[in-house]
């Protein structure tokens, strides 16, 4: 990008701004204007437009569609509207109580100001490998609800990402909400992220969620951020831990496997070697903490 | 000696005059100013780190309502944007717009239009033909024979100089015989250090509004630390008579030294305003600002020798300064680097070679401490290593060697020498040591386990101005104007800029103290170059010592006039009258002690003076301070290293400062908190690396990838203790010295020493990132 174009102050390009009030209208607009971008919270989109990484001709603002926003507990599931503000999720008693892992992930995103603006749908659909919210949803095995013109579909969230900034969504589709099954009794999770300062995009992050029955790991999900082109789930590590009783040796080997399983690059936030090495300690801590919390909950 | 107890206003926390405007957002900064018919400007920047601009084609925008400015349309004058030194120390290599850019981001043109967006669109339609040149991004590489010359000719005091090996200037000094000194040393340690290149990240990006006036003059509102030098430079470049250039004082949204020089936006906006005959505003975006200025990266080869009794015997320092594409104050800095170094500890023999080297990077300028944080980091690291080798406690080693009261001091360089008259080093070090239980700190690298804690100490100082008994190469004087209003209050006017630290409030307190009036009666008037006498610049932590010294000088003159007028009114002898503050009446009072009824308020004096046509009581004067007293600081810091992630966090901080009389305790402590945060970040975080292929900053100027710490990265307030030494500077206003830069200078050395105490590894490069810590720990583990 040219130094004479990029900045974080001015959007000199012209675009049309649309504010639909129903999902149907929104989807129709998305279909009608292919060169579009969805505006949810704008905390990623607007800087990207100023940086000229994106120059959409049409901006579809979804903020005026009430059904896209809110947190609801239905049976054994929790539904989170894609336009729900990150701060709303962070402060939700339901999330704090039923999905503490997601709460921890969300709280780690940006600053209070960012979380007041940013949405969970935006955090996910921006498809950053460093997205803390996405990482939490992956570890919780969330389902993504996608709506298009005369189309509705569900995908597991870890299947949503194609690469940095790219999802499987077509330009005429949007994410309406996420569904997370409430973890069973005896579950625990842990999220850790390391950045350059406390207010930073993760250099590397990890989320682990597990369910323990009779002192054995029954279900386990391990996901790492900023270590690959997409948020990365590590089935090998999960499999290694599943149906096992946790010992120091098991954790050590799982941590080594996690480090071997990631494909980090060197960027301005940290070196590839750093990420490989830090992954070991972070995986150890995350697995141990999730295990301890799950055991605590089992009692 | 302390006089704190006698003061009525000094030493007490008082409300800032600009506080309400700032916290309510009503303060107007230069980037807030908007004028009728004002144009908005955008700058055309070089995408190449080194190139010739062959042509700028603006035919695509000729039908638009846009003003374009190209290098051929600006005065063909080479200048230096910083005018703090005498001409024989001021190297000139800048132009308003260049046709030979020397770093990515250098201004090669500009446009102005009715809105910023229109200007930006026009900018994108300009077609520039470049001839790219090879570029060099490392100071050591730049000095090699095969390196491309960045400047062929530069100007010093009207004389043209040829630049050889990209060395912009150099300084060599030897006192005693360092070679002999090393021969006589029992122990010698030599290390090479490399600092980071930090961006100031001041809140307000560089900004200016220029209005052309009907008389051919201009009015300027800009981000600056010096009104008068801005006017002088614009006069030199554009030839406008100085009386027709009015530079208005506007609050500065932070600076940290980045507006000691006249910022490049200022002359560009002046040229656009003169061409368009309309007011022009030019505010840099954060990304442009990050391509505008940064600190000096320094490479040191430092060698120190000591006797086995623990006395330093000899020292040698080679300093290579990476100054980027232009000189701002490289030559004076070379003098300061050696000054900072030799004024820390007594060295019977010392030698120095300093070179300032051009590279194709953003030009470096002063950044809080002006090279002092860099060299103090190296010295304080090496002092620890020497102490370790000598088997002496590092604190005791420092106490044996520090430069203190009665010693010669030349921190501001070889031409600014004076004798230290107040020193709290010993008090800072012994009291701080007690507070952290220094002598029981962990043995280096004695810990196992994931989290390892360590305690480190470091000390330093900075000057309070660049004063001295005789003139040197640094200009340093200020001035003030004070007058009694008809209601007994005062208007105070100074050209000195407040960067946001509350400097001018300190002046008001000094005046209130001297005149025995309530602080509220001192009204600070914002002024301009036409209504103030010269002040060089707010830098060198001189705001209180120099600026406050000028305020005190005029207050004393006003006091004499008050005495005379009161003498007439009271039928008393002026020299026998006394002053007191009367809070009930909200007035200063002059009275004859012991004689009932013989007293008069300032308001009554002013009333009488007006109706009897005696005139206004006022004083205006310049003030040159006689000395350059260092303010001393010392830090004790406990850190915790996470050996799994390489992250290090500050656990507790104890900071002691000798600033003479403390004028505003909370603001002074605030300087220390801020200085620590900035120093912490310098140690473990900040840098502006380049991508050699593109020649641009790796972060492209985005602060999302230039992180500075937040309060969450600092220790809780209860674990951050600040104390002030009980000292009094005889040459300072009411015994006061500076604090701004000393608050930062020793931090990097202290933190690095604490990290070493925790994990047993010394680092010779800044910043000490989590990546470096983890990799060093792994290496250590692998070799064990």
C-alpha cells in the first residue's frame, strides 16, 4: 500500500451507505451490490478502509437489525447474535456463568472503547488469525448460522476460516448468530494470550476447553491463535488428551505436540521461533488450568 | 538545607490553571484551530528511501480547485530546523520540500483544498517520476566506502562542507591519558551496546495553521516548544520581516522533544498559505507523524577500568549515532553524549570519539533525555558488571564513584561547565536501598521455576537547563513579563512553552510565593512572539529552573515597585516594609510591622497608582541562569520474568529524586511515574525497525504495531513509591531544579539490571523483548 494513500484518519474514497432494518433486506442488498462490505462494529473495517486495504463501493450497515443482536439461553444452548457488542457479551451474566471461557477471550480483545463498538460477528468474520473471540468460539465448538438469499446454513466455526481476512462466506451472505452448547458438568476452560503490552493483538494465544468425568478427560478442544493463517484447532493434541488421566508427562507431551502442530511466521509482533517455544509453556498452563477447573467443577 | 516549611504556596498540591479546560475537552490545540476560508493540506511523501524526483505532473488535477506546491516553488535555502545552538554548531541540510528524498515519508510536494478528503484525492492524482537510488539503513554500513552518499554537501555557519563516509559531524575529546589509565587499572570491562530507535508517540500529531495577513505577514499556530525560534526560522526561509510574523502560543498536546525543532509541516504550510493567499491547515496523520521523527539510535563501545579498591580509573567511549536522513541536533548531541557519560562517575582519564552518521531513515531528534537514557543504560549496565567482577556491591560501587556536590559537571556538553551546588545522590541511594531491602536481594540467577524475580538499581541525572557562568555553544536564556492589574491581581506572560507537565503553573506559584499573594491572583496570559521577550525553547528540563528563574526575577522587580508605591501611601520607608498574604481579602498586603493601620493591599496600591497617574507596576526582563544544576534520580525496581513466555513485568518500583525544592509534589511524582513507564517501554518494548527491501518502517507508521504501555502494564500505585531528597539548589528559584528528563534516564539501566538479577543474563541490545528473553533462556538451558 502506498505511503501517499494509507492512514488511519481519512477515507477519501466514495461509497454508498445502506442501512437495512431486516435480515431479508440486508441479504437482498448484499446480493444486489457485489462490491460490498458489511459494517458491524467497524473497529476493523473502518481502519482497513482508511488504510486502503479495502475500498468497497457499498457499505451495508447491520446495526439497525434488532434480531441480529442479543444473548439468549434456550435449553442447553446459548445463542449470540452476530451484532452483539463485545462489551455486552463480556458483561452478560449468562456468558460469565455458563461460558466463562468465552468471557475470558472477549475480555482480552482491544480496549473497553473497542469492545463498546466491536461485535462478535465482526471479530469472527474479520477472519484474523489473532481473533480472541473466534478462538473462544472454536474451543467451545460453536455453530455459525449463515444467511443468504433464500438460503440458511450452519457450519462449525472452525470450518469458517480460509485465511487472513477470508471466510467461506460469499459476498451475498452474512452471519446471523452463533450457537454454543453449554458445557456439561465437570467442564473447565482456559484462555491465555501474550502480547507486547496488555493492550495488544496477541502474539500468540491459546484456548483450551475440556470436560472431565471420573478423573479422565472426556471431551477436549485446543485452539491456538496467531500461529497459522487462520485460528488453528489441533485435533491431534485433543485426541492425545482425550480419555486420559492427566499427568505431568501427558501435559508435557501434549504441549510439545501443540508446539509441533503450529505453523507460525515471523512478523512484527514476534518471531516464528518465539511462537514455537512459547506455545509449549502456554499449552502446559492452559491444559493444566482447564483440567484443574474441570475437576473442581466435577466435584 | 530545606526551606519547604517556610513556603506558603510552593510544595503544596494546587489546581492547574489549564486543568478544567483540558479535562472537559475545551482546550484548543493547534490541531483544533479552524479559520474561515481555510484550506486543508496534505503532503506528498516519497515512497522511496532514497531517490531523485525527476518530475511531478499535476495535469490530472489542473481543473480541480486545488493548490499544488512542488520543490521548485519553495525558497532554495538549506536550513536547520533547530536553532538552540550557536551558528558554529548548527549544521544545515534541510529544505522545505526536497527533490532528493532521503527517507520514506520525506515531503516532496503538497496540495491544499477545501477539505482534507479533496486534498487527499488530488494528492493521489499527482504523477511523480522517480529515479530510485540505493539506500542504507545501518549506521555502520553507511560509513563503509561502498555505501552510497546520502548528502554531498551541507552547510555549517554559511560555509559549505563536503560529507565523507556519510558522517554528518564528529566530536573527539580526551582528558588525561586514558591509555595510561587503563594500564594502571586492575580490571577492565569492555562491551558493545546497541539501542533502539523509538518514536515519541506524543498525543498530538504535528500540526499547524497559517494565515496570510493583508500586510504581507503571516500568523502561525503550531505544535512547537519554541515560539521565537519558529519565527526566526520562518524569517530566514521566507524573508518576511520578523515583526510581520506572529507565532501564537497554543497549548501543546505533548512533545517529549519532538518539537524542539520547527516541525517540517510548518514551513510547508507557510509556503502553501503564501501561494494560495488563504489560511492553510496541515495536520499530520499518526502514520505521517511516525515517519516524521524518532529518537537517536546509538551504538556504543564502552570500556571502563577500575582499581581493585573499587575506584574507576579510566574510560573510553566510541559512540555511533544513527541520525537518519537529516541533521536536527546531531553535533550538540555528540557533545552531550560524552557530557552525560563523564558527569555520571569520576573518571581520572577519559577519551571519546563520537560520530553522527546519515542513514536513509526517519530523521532522529531529541527524545526526553537527549541521549542520556541511552548512554546511562550502557554505563549502568557496565557498572553492575564491573562491581560483580570486583566483588563489590553495585550500590556501594556507585557511591564510591559518583559525581556530586563540589564536582565539575558538564552534562550539556564540553562548552557548558559548572560546579554542582546541591546533590541528593547519597540520600536517594541509601533511602531507596532501605525501602527495597537492597542488600538482601536474591543472588543473580539463583532461582528456578517458571517465575523468577530480580531487583536492580540504577541512577542518573539530567540537567536543569544549559546554563553556565560563561557562554558556550548552547543558547540558554528566557524572559518574562509581569504586571499588576487594577484589582490587585497579576498578568504573567512568558514565551516559554508548557508541554503539558504544568511548567507555567510552577511559574505562577513562584511568583505568588515571592509576592505573597494568593495563587489565584496570578493570571497566565497566552501570548505570541510580538508580546513576549525571547525564550530559547522548553527543553533540557529547563522549564522551572530557567523559566521559573525569569519569573522570579520579574516578580522581585515588581515587588520593589510595590514597595516604593506602598512607601508613598503609608508614609513609611520602602525598604522597611513587609509583605504578607491575606487570604480573607484575597490580596497581597504591604505593611509596616508593629504600627497599627499602616498597611495597604495590592488592590489599593493599583487603585492609587491609576488615579494619581503613577503608572502601571510592571516588569519585563531576560534572565540567564548562572549554572547548570543536575537533578539526580535513582531507581530500585523489582521485576518478574515468566520463563515460559519471556514476558517480564514490573513488580515494584522505588524512585528517589533530588529536584531541589519541590514546587508541586503530585505533578513532580507524575513526571516520575511517566518517566518510568517510558523507560520501561524503552527497555522491553519499543523500536522502529525497517524493512530493508522496501526501505519503509516495518509497521508502516501504524501505532497498532508501535505499542506503548498502559496503566495495566505498570505496578499498582501502592507498589510504586516516590520520594524526594531534602535538597536546596542555591542558584534555582526558591531552590528548585528540573525533573522531566531525569525521571526517565536511569530506568533502562535499572530494569536491565533487574532482569539480569532474575535470570542471570545480560543483554546488550534494546529493547529486551520477550523473544530475546525466551531465546536467551533456551540457549542458557542448552549450554548447561
